[in-house]
C-alpha cells in the first residue's frame, strides 16, 4: 500500500523549480514528511484553540473544530516560524 503518490508529489515540487533545476531521488519523501509534520502541528494548534473556546464557554467549540480555529492556528504557526527564521538569520550573521 502506498502512503502517497510519489509521481504526483514530484510533479508538484518540480512545478516550483526552474527548468534547469533538478530534484534528487529522495527529496519528495522529505517534502512529504515535512507536509505530514505541518499537518500534525496545525491539527494540534487548532485543537488547543478549540479547547480555549470551550473553556471560555463557547458551547459549539466543545465538539466541532471550526474555520476560526484552523485560521488562528495557521496564523500562529506562520508568525512563530517567521520569528524563528529571523532569529536564526541574526544568529548566523553574528557567527
């Protein structure tokens, strides 16, 4: 059983590369693993936001994850990733 279609993944990645750039044989696997980790983190953050709403007394948030939870989680993850990238770049410049 295949977990994902490698050719489809390779085609998607190659569509973002220049014509003179190539894709190594294991790059698609690493992209897929990063994608899986991102989805897991997104689901975890959205669940936390759902729990905050439930604790605040918003009854619909006890059982259903809404668009608000997911969008909030995406914004949080992207802001945090940008901060980490900025701090890593600053640290590299100092070295």
